[in-house]
């Protein structure tokens, strides 16, 4: 039997970080597309049709490279989606880490922090679990804080 992969229930687990990153990559791809289109028009004008006017050059370039433009525009959402999937590998673990840290700070007991196998920050979870395990042996959260400061 194969194991089912745990699927994320939300598209954006950290809207600020992931949304900013997705906006940035989409903007970069659009700028890349526009720069390529302008470069093609200039190339055609300078080296293939130097006697043509700019309107004719632009029209000819877009007719000639239309498939390229369509493919490039179609790839932008694919790259943004792939980037979204990648951001889940660091935004999801950080969200779980922040929630566990808030629970510890409030004095609640927390289960060991475990991330998905392909998530980033595996060492962060291990370090967090070590600190929580060490602090659980002390009587009060203030004792843990004082003990950590004396070692620094």
C-alpha cells in the first residue's frame, strides 16, 4: 500500500510572505516578457527591416512571434503556481513553529514539532523540540528563561 501524501488545506498559509513573493515573481515574469517583446521589435527593425516604419515592424514582429508570446504568457501562471508550491515548504513550517512557540510562551504543553518530510527548517523543529524537552524538566517557564540566560 502506498502512503497518501498529506495535502495542504489552504493555498496561502502565510499571505504576507507568500503573496509578496508571488507578486514579485509574477511582476518579474511580466517585465521579462515585455523586455523580450521590445528586444524582438528592435532587432527586427534594426537588422531585418530597417526601411519599415515602427508600426509595420511591431505588427510584423507580433505576427511572426505570436506563438512565442502565447507560450510565454501561458508559462507565467505555471511558474507562479510552482513558486507557490515551493513557498509552502518554508511558510507552512514557520506557521506551525510560530503557533507552537506561542503555546509554549503561554505556558501550554506542546507536542513535538514535526514538519513534512520535504519541508524546509527540519533542524528548526529538532532544536525547538530539544529546548521544549529541556524546559519541561524545570518547574516554571521563568526558570527556563533564567537558566538559558546564565549559559549565554
